[in-house]
């Protein structure tokens, strides 16, 4: 879409999808992470006020000194968001791809290419205040949602481990005292889409209530073999008890099963004349693969055999106890994930893993006009016993079996305070210390031989510690205009790759971020303009790629690739020129550059066209390399000569310079107090690299996606019915990918959804 650059730039300079909202002013108070209802403190012409809990207390979004975008639950329904990958079209600067069952969340290029429990996300994903440790466990929560808060920048002080790039906080609807309600939402559309979700809220006496919610999704796949479908069954039960004015107890449990064929990828470069959605398993795609290099004919034909069979359930509780001097919050939680899926990277890849997560957070805090503070401790334990990865590439790599048992235990203590020096000037300070113990044992086995042969054993045990902090200042220019400046840091623990020492250890990564921002309301609350600028230093970046390890076995290696610098800004505008019209615009500019990025590959296995980075070498065993590995060694310790790639100067993968969204919504008054709502939005992204290989196939050009909907609302919004269309321009674009192991220059890419359309109906009963 090269001809779209001018319009795309104009959209980017301002942007915001119909789901992005911001708020006005409210007295902040310390609380748990219980959902706060959206509150409006303006008349019908003003921009509504959104209360958030991003900083572990309830406050107006307009008083939060960080870059944050909020997506309301109703807007998730209207935009058709049923999983984490759909969220990116509502939030500029966010890229979310799928690899097998893993949701890979990136904020401004900071995230993780994880495909197994051996690496950790770079963006924290939290549900009702509980951290979700595994990327394949983040789907299945997108129903009966109050709002989603997307926090950009390191959240190391309050959110701790693995929040380098930011945090995505999903807050579900709480049970409500005294309310007897029933909500039903239904959608039907092309690709045989059927979605039904709903919730019922019932009082239990005067001091308790229970809320049950469910979600059912069935949609056929976008790819020619039926892959990239959606099959979900989810349920959630929430219980609220307030025995007195000082104590609130919440209990929550949910269950999800994700089935169907699951996510798969398509080839780039595309076969000449092929549909963008041609599956790897098609006969034409298999014939095309055989033409792409000397090793390709030795690979096994891809069969139509991918699947997804994932079960997860979660139990959590929350106690908020108002003491005489502060509020005590306790958050114990247990999560279980049984993840099974397969997909294809020009080979068959299958993953089977069961993960058990336990966590406990304790906080004590209070808020007053002079001082707002919180202190706390956090414990996290995650084990994945008996994980299995199966790889089948035919004559080259047949019946490869990787067994692993990772274990993580983490402790943290933290505190943050905001001190008012005057009525309009405040100082912020916070600190967190994290100590993490990680261990791993496993082996790589060749099952094709008789008897099976152990190719290598791997593992180790190591502790990592990090201190993160935040300092800043806030200045109220007027009651509706605020300036802020913060400097904050992030820490993501190191860990182990599935190979031998010393190349199996990767170091912690860190991020240092300066942010300056302003939040403003003008024209009697009819115009809201929020903007921020940032400068990040990103150190010891953890990347992952398919490569040959120290024993020359094909492996998926996590390693510290280098450092990067990022800077840019965000602009967010909401305008209500009349009570019937809402214009939202949001955009982000990010300049990124790798200051240091090295990788190495054994000489016999370097494939022409497998990287776009300059190469040097070969370096014989014992020779000095132009960089140090995580152990500090600058020597080639392997048995074979190696080639070293140097990707310095490239922009970071998954970071477009410009992203933005723009939307317009108009309400037409109808007879009998009903109304008709017409809305439309456009999402724009400039070009970007979708993998760290920097090969031509990994370059995504600029694109724009257009959505629209028309909805009739009955009086009091008791029911509504409407039509929707998404990606109306049939834009083809990709969110990520993996280069094929034995076919240099060939990418298996995660393709986004094609044009979809359908009808939607919502019903609300009770009060």
C-alpha cells in the first residue's frame, strides 16, 4: 500500500480506534484491582471520565502519569475482539502475533518471540490483577470485560518481572450488590461465525452477590485447509462479599477450552498466483517448497494435521481490608494450563506442556491529598514438568524429540509514593527488588534411530536479581491540564536455552525509559488532548531464532542479541463537537535502531539468503570472535568454524515508524427514544520488519484496515441489533513469522484476518 503513505501519515498523527477512551478527573484512592465502573463527571457533551487501576489504585486516567490507553468492554464486543491478537487494531504501537498457541505481545518492539516455557514474555499480561505467566494462556479471557488497560513503558516497580515493554491489564466485570441482571451478546457472520456470550448477576442477601459469565465461539478457518479458525468454550464465576464497610472479599474461578485446528502460517514469498491464504498443507504449496533450494526436496510434505487442544483454569481471591491507617490487599492465585498444539514452519512442530502457576501478592497502601503510597511483596512459582516438543522435517530432521522441565521461583518487595509539595506539584518515587531462581533439565533425542539416540543433554540452575525504580514529577497547570515527567526502569530475568553450557545461559534484559507527557481538557470538556514523548535504552535484548547449537543440532535458541535505542511520541485526541458525534484519533511515532546485534551460525550450515545482515568470518575453533557471549567469552568454543552476523543499524523487528487509528461515530435520534449509531474506523501502520532475519520476505509494507458498523439501540439500550464489516478493503498483512530451518529466505508468516462481516444483537434485562 505504498500509495497510502500521505493518508496514513495524517491518520497516524492523531489516531484512536472507537474502543480507545480517556477520562477526566476524580479523587484517587488506594484499592485492590477490583473493576471500577466507568464514571462520567461531565454533561452529555463532555468526554466521559474513565477510572483506571493502572497504578494499583483507583484514579482518573487524566491523572495517571504514564502512557496508557483504555479499551472499554462494549468496544471490544463491537470490534469483534475474541483473543489477544485482535487487540492490536485498537492500540497504536502494539503488535501481537501468534506462533502456534502462543500470543506474542510487543509494545514498541519490546516483547518476546517465545514458543516454549523456556523464555518469558516482555509485556506483562494480567487478569483482574493476577499475572499470567505463559503466552499460550492469555486467550480465553475476552468476554464479560469491563475494560482493558494498555500501559506503555517499563512497569518494573508495581508490576515487576517481565513488564519491560509495559503491561496489558484485563479487568472483568465484578459481581454487583443488589443487582439482578442478565446480559446476552450474539454475533453471526461469514466463515460460519457463531459467537454467544453473556452474564447473569444475582444478589445473595444484602451483602453478597454472584456473577456467572460464559463465552462460546465457533468460526471456520481463514486458510485453505481450515486453519486459523476459532473454537472457544469459556465460563467464569465471581463472588463478592462485603460483610461490613471495611472488608471486601472477592472469589473468582474460570475455565477455558481452546480447540479446532488452531493457528498456522503461510509461506512468504508467496507462490506465484497463489491466494494469500493458501495453507502450507496444500498440494501446490508442497510442490512450491520443493523448488526453493537444494535441501527443500528432502523435507517431508506438510500434511493437513495441525490442531489445538488447550485447557486452562484459574482460581483466585482478593481481600481488601480498610484499616485505620491504610488498606490491606491480598491476592492469592493458582493457574493451570494444559497446552497442546501443532503448526508448521516448513516442518511439523508439535508442543505439549502442562504448566502450574502459583502466586501471592500482598499490598498495604493509602491515599490522601498530601501523600499516596503503597508497599508490598510478591511471590511467584511456575513449573512445567514433562514438556515435549516434536519436530518432523522428513529426511533431514525426522522424529526430533525435545524433553524439558523448567522451573521458576521469584520473590519481590516493592514500594511507591506520590508526595504533594504544593496543591499543584507532586513528586513520585518507587523501587522494587526481584530475586528469581530458575532451573532447567532436558534432552534432545533422535527417535528415528533404532534404538533412539540422545543427541545432547542440557540444563542448569541459576539465580538472577534486579532492582527497578521510578522517579518523577507531576504539575497541575489548571484543574484540567497536567504535565508529568518520569524516569523508570524494567527488568526481565535471564534463563536457559535448550543447549549445552556455556551457550545455554542468557542474561537478564533491562530497559531504561524517560517519558514526558501532558494531559489536557479544553472547550468545557469537549476536547481532550493527551501527548507524551519517550526515550528508551534497551539492554541485553533476549531474542529467539532457529539455529544450529554448539553441538550442531538444529535448535530453537534464546540468546542476548544486543542493545537498542528507541525514541518517539504518542498523541491521543478525543473530541465531542456535539452530543451525537465522537471523533477519536491516536497515533504513535517510534524511531528504533539496534546499537549492537550479533548472532553466529556454524559455517557448514549457513544458508544463502537466510539473513539480510552483514557477515564476517569464518572463525575457526579457538579463534577470537567480534563479540562476547553471555558467559563473557569472546572465543569460538564450538567444534566447527562459525560465521558471525552483525545487524547493527537495522530498525527493531515489529516496530513500524508510524501507527495510528482514527474513528468517527454519530448517533441519529429515532422515534420512541431509540437511536441509530453509525461508526467507522481506520487503522494504519507504516512498513516494518516482522522477524529478526531482515530478509526480503520479512518486510511488511505499509497498510491500512477499515472497519464499519451500524447499530440500532432501543430505548434505555435494553436491546440493540446491528451489522458490521471488518477489514472492508481486504488488506493482506502479517504480524510475525519464523524462517524455515533448511530453506534460507523462506518465511512461515502469521497472516491477519481477511474481510469479515455479519450481524450482532445484544440484550440487557434487569437492573
